[in-house]
């Protein structure tokens, strides 16, 4: 898959994730058909791997401007609500 990722366009891209539930017509219309691996896995895992290969590590480091942020920690997660912080002021 790593070799195939270089061939994907970076815009105007439609990703279909699935297996036996995907209509045959989809397979007949695609330009590129790849497999993430040879072992069973979830569709979400396959999509995550694909996006990581095509987009690279940069999106994982990106900060979003949403109201709620999730801070990982060794015992789970910490939810940080920026609106709650503003309300305290």
C-alpha cells in the first residue's frame, strides 16, 4: 500500500471502504483498488491506515479550534472545555 499511496490524487478523491457489501459496480468503476492487508480488520482501521499513508503525519499534529479538546493521559483522557474556562472568568 505504501507504494500505491504515491499514485493517489490529493484532491477530488472518493474513498469507498468495505468488502462483500460494496456493490460490484463500484469495483468496476474505480481507478485504483487496494487492500490494506491480508488479514481481517475493521473498516475504520483500514480507513485510518489509508489516511495516514496518503496524508502523512502532519494532520495528527494539527490543532483544531473547537470548543472541546481531548488531552491524552496515562489513565485515559482529560476533556478540556474552553467555554467552561471562559465562564469561570
